């Protein structure tokens, strides 16, 4: 996860690492990662940061969809979105639109059945057919 970087004493690293290091009072190991709880890499408040090992961090991001691009929060959002869109498929407006289409098809089918050719070969309604 890319986040803003800051140069302090000639060392350039993620702001989240600086914040965590000053919080715990030591430098982070190379296998330690600072995770952003709200998945916002620009939110570097200490309350938003969790220190994890690289493997813990990977496991954390692999939960849910087992998709490394979905964090837990995103997965929840994705699930919510999915259930909302499922509801949408069943919602009244959607159903009405669909049944309008069906009605139109039925109307057309009925029309075709009742269209005849008159004696001159022109199309006409049943009542005009000879
Ligand atoms: Zn993370």
C-alpha cells in the first residue's frame, strides 16, 4: 500500500513507519509493516496504525475474498454493495421495468396474431380482414 513518504535525517520512508517508530520508540524491522486500519494510506494517525509482520499483514489482506487487493474493510463494502445490487435486482422498480418489457412483448405477439392481410395484400387488423 503506497503512502506519503517523508525524509527525516536523510532517511526516506513512509510517514506511517515514522509515526509507528516514534510511538514504540525503536526502528521497525524490515519484516514489520504498518497497516492502516481504515485502508487510507494518508491517514497516519497512530490510532489508525497497526504494527504487523509482513506475513500477518498479507494474511490480514487476504481475508474474505482471498483477494490481495481487498482489505477487510473493502471486502465488507464489497459484500454490502453486492447485497445492495442483489436487492436491486429484486426491487420493485426493476421488476416493473422487466414486466413492462414482457408486457410489450406479449402485446407485440398478440398484435402479430391479429394482423391479417386484406384482399389487396395489405396488412390490416383482424376486424378489417376479409
Ligand atoms: Zn494493510
